[in-house]
C-alpha cells in the first residue's frame, strides 16, 4: 500500500483564498451593522430632542413625541434581537469540535 503525501502548497493556497472571502464578507457585515447603529443613534438623538421640547413646552406635537418613542422602542427591540442572534451564533461556533 503506497500513500502519497498531500501537497502543502495547494492546501495553503485554498485556505488563504477562503479566508479572503470570509474577510470581505465580514467587512460588508460590519459596514451594514455600523450604518444601522448610526441610524439608531440618530433616532435616539431626535427622540431626545422631541422629549425635551415636549417637557419644556416648546412643542405642541404630542403625536410626534409618541411616534419617536415608539420608533425608539422598536429599534431597541431589534438591536436586542440582533445581539441575541450574534451571541447564539458565537456560542454555536464555540461548541463546534474541530
């Protein structure tokens, strides 16, 4: 029985190409996540402004105040769900056996 050795250069080239693909995909994901978080931050700032205006009496737009607070509540729930999914994915990866 003759066993031929594996060519290490071919295996290394495949690993390098695969990691480049993952790196590109992670950059796209991080960009999307960063954009979503900046939008979330802008919504929080606008809600704080509307709350401050409502408290000191500068604004009579009670409906805008309610819309902003509901929008922030929904954004917070979405952010928590995304965080939970990321934590679940991390835990699943950590349980994998190599």
